[in-house]
C-alpha cells in the first residue's frame, strides 16, 4: 500500500492518516495493522507499565521476594487485559536472596564513603566488619599458595587493578545502515569440545577463592568492577544450596578500588568498614516463568510466542535488562487483546526467570514442552549452560511441532531496526514480509548473522524458529547493561512504543498467516571444527 487513504473506510485507517503514521502493506492484514499502529503509537501504555515495574517494584533477582512480587503484578496485568491460561511454570533453581542494606567506608587514612554493591548471593557480614585491606589478586587456584599465611583478619582485594580506563567508543549510539549491513553475513558454526570442557571446569572459581580466603582467616573479599565511571554491577552465580560463597563479597567501583590499591602500596594499609544485610531464602527452591495466552481458533494450528526475561541483577532497577523486553511483551499483549484479535494460532506470552544465571527459565520450558537433551543432572545452575547446548542426541517431545515462531526482546530499550535470521536462509523472505508494514518505522532489515546470550538461543539450538530483533544500542553496552545505571531514565519512550507495536505486529502476522517459518534441521552432534587444535592449559 503506497497511501494511507487506500481502504481508509475504517476509523483506524483514518486515524493513521491524521497522525501521519507509516504506510502499511498486505491486504489481508491492512485493517488489523492499521488498528495496531493507531492504538500502539497514539495510546501506548508502555512507559506507565515500565514505571510500575521498575520504579515501584525494582530489581528482580531470580527467586527473590521482589521477583515473586513482580510475578504477581504481571499475572494481574495479563488478567486485566483479558488474557487466558495465565499461570506460573516452576522449575528447579536454588536459593532466594534478599538484600536489605549495605555500605562501605574507608576509615583510614581518612573517612570516605565508597561506591560498592554486594555480589549477589553473598553471605551477610553479620554487622559491620572493620579491618585493613590487603591487595592479593588471584585469578586461578594456582595463585593461592603465594598468599598462604598472609590474609588473616584482612579484607582482601582480589582483582588486578589495571590502568585507568579510557574508552574511545561512543557512550550513546544508534546504528547506521552500514553497521546493520555488516550483520548480514552467514556465521560459520564452530565446535570446540575441549574448549567447552575447560569453560565448565573454570566455573566455580569464585567459590573456591572464597573457601581459600575463609580457611586463611580473611574476613571478606572485594573485587573491582569492570566499568569505570563509578558504576557497580554485583553479578554472582553461587546460589545452589551448599555451594554458596564462604565469605562476604563486594563489587567496588574502579575509582575507589584503585585508590585503595595505591594507598596500600605506598604506606600503611587503609582500613575499611563493610556491612551487608542480606538473607538467604530456602523455603522454595523453585523459580517461576509467567505464561499467558490469547487462544487461537484452530487447536491443530499450533502457537506463536513472544518472550523476554523478567529477572534482573540487583544493580539499578533492571530497566533496560530486561525490563524493557518484559514491558514490550506485556504491552504487545495489551494491544492485541484490546484489538480483539481472533488468531488462528494461539499467541503465547512468556516472562522468563533465571536468564541471568544461564537461560534457566527458557531451558526449563523447552525441557517441559519441546525437547530434552542428555545432560548430567549433577550440573546445576550456570554449570549446565554450555553442557545443555552441546549434549546429544536431541529428543523432541510431542509439543515440538506446535511452536511455529518465537520472538524475543533482550538488547536494551533501543528501537527495532530489523531481525536476525540466525542463518536460516529459507525463513528470511517471510520475516522480511512480516516486517514490511513497519519499514517506515525504521525496522526493515533481515540479516543472516546470529545473535546470542538470551532466551531464543536454546530454541535455535534444537532447530526451532526463535528470533531476536536488531536494536539500536543506545547506552546499553557502554554503561547501562548490568550496572547501577540500569534505571528508567535510560529507557526511550518513542523506542518502546515502536518496539512494542512491531513485536505485536510480528505475533499477529505469525498467528494469522497461512505461511509458517521454515525450520532448520534437527541438530545432530557436530564434528570438532579444528581436529588438530591443542588446548592451552593456562587459558
């Protein structure tokens, strides 16, 4: 369609002309797409939903009290929209962890409050710890011997301080056409079984380090954060019962950490006072995904799905990672429900938990509904991440054929610019067709490369059509991702309106189209890409 006046008999189409909304295409969906654009661009609830989640509830660490509060809120939202089959799907996770307060102050050679954040699932300090620091960087177990007998009664600085950082990369960025074009390349697969085995072996070092420190009589450990600008992060992965850190652990801003190192190296060791008031919760070791649906008219037609991970880290409010994706999923559900769509295929909405600990929620959904892989049950939490993706054979379940399309959002709050085809050359033409109505909103690129690190990955790993959108970076990777800046201030309202509308539009077309996205073959075990590789044991 080249003019918004074509077929403008409907009020929604007239509204599009009035508000200069983009032109639409595809005669079968013209009216519905017009209604979607009108409602989603002129009467968006995205930012109100975002404020309720981020400002009022805040960060949502997996299995924490705050995550459960957010689950209740999301279920109530879906119910208020009139969605059906709203439920939680529990999966094995581990300990809950709830943080009340924390502080860190340098008490000598002068008094100075420090910028810190406890490491998630850190033990509490049981009050305030006051002790001198010692700089003792350790990155592998082989470093421990050098520090035996030297750490008793100390707060141990365990990171290498490095040099003051100076980044030449832009803080805030929108993608150019040239940059998006560079993504349109087929990513050759690589399989390195020895390297994967070493990755698994290296995990758990933080716990081994904490056990060594406790055995040596150290009181706490402090690590340096990985960005400058007084940003702190606090990621932690030791949530399995009986396998938590042995001493309290803090994440400290680079500027404060390096000051302590300089003082310790040039005179009397500075003294710190640390406090972490946190508690473990072992009442329920199961975490939950939240699921809701708009039922389809044909039970044999299968379902399409949109998802985003609902959990976050404890820094900031979990706004861009991944409150933004969660808000887009919720807003897409509101838009489609308000329009009264009657799709052929069921439209399912998923808010995943445990993504930050290894895509555990979406993996649990796959194992329950779609397919299984033979993974050692002794591998828990993050240790199961690489193992699951590389375990063969894949055994499809009866529900494997029912999932026709999955769309994921998890790269911050930047506007959609297109979609990754994940190397599926047969799916690209249909994805391009479904994006076409939104080309003048800036989302018109289908690129062949893969993108990873989020909840569509395991679907792709079993041959199912799971896709992630190309998004403008904004300040997501440069400052916001996993950091104390991850608040609503860094979410762009216009971008969220655009992304929510396009997500809803892709779902609508996937649920009503006679076409189905072609699937990749069911993966089988690959050969090692480099059969002659010799693994470096020091890596």
